[in-house]
C-alpha cells in the first residue's frame, strides 16, 4: 500500500509538495476518490489526499460568486447554492457510481480538474467557462494564484483554462472561485417518440438553432429509454428524443408550446414537467442509470453531431445514447481486446472528434490510449507545459499520457 499524505490547509499542502519534489516522490492526487478509475494506471509511491482542505470560504449570492476549498463535496456546494435558488451553470455530473463508489463523493476540485459538463453545456459551457480563479501549488512545491472574483478580472484567465481539464497533472488546487447562476423557476422537456438517430439529431439541431433557448438536447434509443425511471420515457416503447427549456413559468410554457409546434413534423410529442424533467436529465447527466452494465467499458466521444450515428455503429455490439444535441456520444462497449478503441478512433479521424475511455478495467487502461492521442507539435507542447509546472513528474504521473 502507498503512504497517504493528508494536508489540512494550504501551508501543509505546500510543504507536502515541496518534500515530494525534493524526494522525487510520485503522488496520486485524490479528493474523495470518486474518479480514481478515470485515466491510465499510475505507479505512485504516495497518495496525496486533499479531502480535508474543504469548506465554502466565500459566497456572495448577489454577485453570483462562490469560493470554496478544492476538497469540498459537490453535494455541500449544491446545497448551499440551492438554499439561495442558485446553481452551477455547467451542471457537473456525478460519476462516482460509474466507478462503484457511493453517490455524492465528487468534489469541487475534481469537477474543475476534469472540466466536467452536463447536458446544460449546449447553453452554458463546461467547468472552465465558469472558473474565475484559484489558488494552487505546483509540482515544484510553489504556491501560485490566478484569476479573481469577478468576471471582468481576466488576470490569469488563460492559466485557469489550462488547469481545468488537466486532471491534477500540473498543480494541486486548494481554493477555487466560480461564477454561479440563478436556478430556473421551471423546467419542461419536450419529448419526440419513435424517430431514428439521424432524424433525431436533425430535430435537436432545429431546436438548438431556434430562438427558444434550449438547455438540454438528447436522444435515447428504445432499449436505453426503457431503463429510465420516468414513466413516460420508460413506457414509450420507442426511441425518445428530449429537448429541455428552463426559466420562469410563463416563458417556459410559451417556449415549450412553440417547440412542440416546431417539432411536430418529426412525430408523436409528449411533455415532461418539473419533477420528471429533472429526473430524466439527471439520468442523462450521470450515465450509470442508462448504461448500467458494471463490466462494460464506457467511452465519452465528442464529435460533430451529424457523425454520431455512423461512429456509434463502428463498434460492434455497443450500446449508446446522445447528449449535447448529438455532439456527445456515450457508448458502452465490451471490455475485451481494445474495447473498440481502434474502430472508434478510426471512425472519428476524419471528423475532428476525440474519444476518451471514461471507465475500463486496469489492464485495458494500461494497454490503450485512455485520452485521445496527441501527436507532433501538440505532444511536444504538452510535455513543455508539464516541464513548467511539474518538471520532476510527481503529480499523477502518466495519468493522461505516458511520460507526463
């Protein structure tokens, strides 16, 4: 077993990383362990557990700004925001159950480090689009800060973009500042039944390009729709294409009605209201209810929406559904051989997409590229960035790419 370092504040975190840099001790950086199975296997001599660096440090509801320690559970942050009718606009998913970990384990640092985004990404973007600033310690053991507490303050803005999505390979964040948004008063989801994937994606595109401010756009094949806990979806006995609108009651009702008229040529239409609508989008967001096989390899494929059905068909025997208007393909494949990696990446090569293995057994994650391979100048740039932040390769070594 590896030795566990568990700093309780920024000073202790800085001391731990300075020691690790001096000793060239390799660290696996974790919060509460909800996403430890995401990425390549690492050979670390120590675990750096930052879950004790937790708590909301500043919350200004009128300014739509929240600052919290990186180890703060997302459930705590969401409860604080909900009490003031606010939320995180990037709708961060809770992936812990996908990895066999209890629900509610995810932390703020993990959400930002992995640049998470739920169905609302089509309207509000991902974590990095709401990331105002942070305090962190690099792999050199040096404390640094970037950004501020207001959107207009762009100091270090590009650095925040770099850290979001770096999976703890460049620095360990201790404190994070995010912009927050008012929670919608009402939510409705327009459902279209019985259209195939290509026609569904056309319908989603029409909805997203309409003036009706769609905040979610997904398509579920019939077999996957049957797994939903929402009665209208489960009992449809057909494919289900879902379009969400949020806002005030009057606005939501008017936009839903307009969408029903716009999309009527695509087929039979139903509508979900607040509770059922929220339940469906949680299922779409968190994946595990719709792709429940615990032994399947789970791929997260970002690609042009029009390419989705063709790419999905490239992996024999796989199950999948679409989010982000068809731009995100969630695919469950048999965890045998390369779990469809070569076929997937060949299928997306001409379209400019990328495929990430979100979950798979350790031997599979060691044998293939978990993240989309980087070649040439991009590979060299990644190595130079790693050299700047973590020259001794102590932070999550090899989690994203071999050697970095």
